C-alpha cells in the first residue's frame, strides 16, 4: 500500500488561506469517509486536527476545515497564523487488510 | 490527566529484540482500542499495528512490513500497552508513538510523546 500523496510544501502570509491536498485511490480516500489530519510541530508528537473528513475535535480552531472529492481529500487553513507553521499529515482507512495509510506530509510555512 | 507515556526505546543490533511499553492514565484503558505509529528520522508517519479492547474481541492487526516480527499485547490491570519487536532491521529505526485509535472511524486522537528505537550495528 503506497502512502497518500501530499504536496511537499505550501506557504502563505498571515491571514491568508492555504489548502493541502491528499490524493489516494478508490481503495482508501475514495472508498471511505474516514480521512483524518494531523499537525506536527518539530520534535513534537502529532496532534489530531480533523477526523471523518471534516469534523473537528474539541479545542481545534474552526480555521481548520476539511473536504473530500473522489480520491482527493483537502485540508484548508483559513486566517493563517504563525503557530500554524508545522507539518501536516493526512490519513485514510484502507480496508480490513491494509487498515490505515498516511500521507507523505506537507510542510506549511507562514511567510 | 489524560496521557500516554512510552518507554523502552534504545539502541539494538540488527536481528535483536526490544519491548516497548506505553503507560496510560486518565481514561478507561480497558475499553480503549490502542495503536502504535512510527516515524523514521526525517520521514512521515507509518501505522504499525492495533489492539482492540477485550470486550471487542481483543484481536491485533499489523502492517505488512512488521507482521510476524512485532507483537502487540496489553495488560489492562496495569493500564499498559506493549510492543514486542523481534528480528529488528535497520529500517525499523524510528520514533514509536503509542496512540488511542477510534473504534470504527480510524483516527488517532491521543498520542504519547514517543520513544526512539535505533537499529544499528
């Protein structure tokens, strides 16, 4: 099972919006509504930001939103802030044999 | 406080073995489905395996690269999850995170800080 494809990096100025794509196949992203997103600051553990494509856990700002179309899921950060600078990973359920697959990761830089 | 604390990482030679532990607190561990996720240095995240709660069958599942070499177990009386790693390879070098995993929706909501395993001669 190959990793889901994400852009290596995206960047934006404070206050702007950025969108990170996560492309898989009909066996993972396209086949299930179980896409989640994780934020990871340097030398820290990942943190859950979205689950079930677009649901936010308690405490995650509503600046973070998610969507899915076909085999591609997306994470949008609106009103970019300095603390949003981090690596972001998507993850999708991929069936009862492979189970879960992560994305390649995207570095978000706040200019 | 709700937390997961991993321990047991270190340096091991190729072909060797190591056991990681994950101490859970602040939630009902016996009801939780637990998982291990690893991250090689400078690389992305990789799911390693999962342990269902005993009430949900207590079974385990693994990613293909570790199947037959790694074993996940749990001691609900000690609120502790384990990862027994045998026949270690250099490509198993990574930070290993203990996480809780949603039963059916496949997301990892609580993470430990991780423990580093280095496989090198």
